[in-house]
C-alpha cells in the first residue's frame, strides 16, 4: 500500500484509489496521467498564444484558466508519482513472495530428501539385521527363551522373589566386581529357581538403562551345543545394540565373512 507524505484531500483520494491497483492497471494509470499532462501542456501553449494576441481576447480569463490547468497538472504529477510508488511496492512484494515460495519449496525438498535418506538407512540396517540373524540361525530358539521368561513371570505372585534383591550376596554380585561372575542358586526341583531367575532378569533390566541383560534357560530336552547357546545370547545382544544405536556394528559384518566359528571367536575374545 502506498503512503503519501502530503496529507491533501486529492492525494488521499489517489492513494485510496491505488491501494488495490494491479501492476497492469497501475501502468495504464501512469500512461493516462502522462497523456493528460501532455494534453494540458498543449492547452497552456494555446493560452499563451491567445494571451499574446491582445487584451480584447480576455487575458484575465485566460490567465485564470491557465492557473487551473497548471493546478490539474500538479495533481496529475502527484498521481503519477503515487502510481510509480505503488508499482515499485507491488514489484517488491511480488519478488518477496516469490523468494518465500522458492525458500519454502527448497526446504520441503530438503525434508523429502532427508526422509528418503533416513528410510534408506533404516532399510539397509534392517537388511543387515536379517542377514546376521540368518547367519546366527537362532531366532526361533531365542523366541522360545523369551516365551519361557514371560511364562515364569506370569506364574508368580506379586511379592514373590522380592527377598532376593535385598540379599547381601545378590547386592555384592550386582554392585561390585565379584570374585566369581556366577551367582549360584541351589534348590530341589520345583522349588522356584526358574521363577527366581526370571525375577532377577526383570529386576536387572529395569534397574539400569545403561546395562545390557541377556539370558538363556537350559532345557534338558533340547541338548543345545555351546555354539548354539552362544548364538542365542549373541542375538539378544544384537537386538539391544540395534535398539540403542540404530545400526549394526561393522565388526559383526567382518566376523560373518570369516570362516572361524562363533565359538572360536568367543574363546579368542575371552582370552583378550
């Protein structure tokens, strides 16, 4: 919108008229105003010639008319200036709008590209995970392990096994590097050792977000090899690693390409 510095009635009328003017109509208005100025300038020339013919032709009247024409020409000049200012503002506004549209489109394109790259990364990591799981060949056995954990927890009462978490031997094993990494729980068959173990697994998993808890229930009917048992534990580690870091470690990809067995790898790592 054009703002006039002179607060005259005519100027205000011109501004009100120009506020909704398009670029095309603004240019046409300037042309019309210029045409009017030229026409009135021609009239002033005529009057000058008339005045030069002598007093019988009414010089005072012609001078008054000349003053009116000059006044109209000044108003037309104001209109031309206002139209030009409006056109400048409109062009600047159109450029600003075009720049905003271009920036918005560029930002939307950047977001789409980033979403696509993120999707590709997630897809690549999922494929890597599937490849590693196929290599470990332990997904079904690991599912059985989690199913047994849930079954043991469903079968207990609410306060069952709480005594274990305040026991001195358990606290020492949990909080301090024990002399032996194994905490043995002794009891006759059916006394609740599996339920106690499942409760300990749940307690440790909830007590610290930075710690990783993996587990395996031995089943006499399965007779799993040591390598298969390690594959189950490795699968649990892999899932937790994937969940926390959203990627599959490159070291694991290298291990998969070597002929050395998982058990031999574990033995080698244990010695270091």
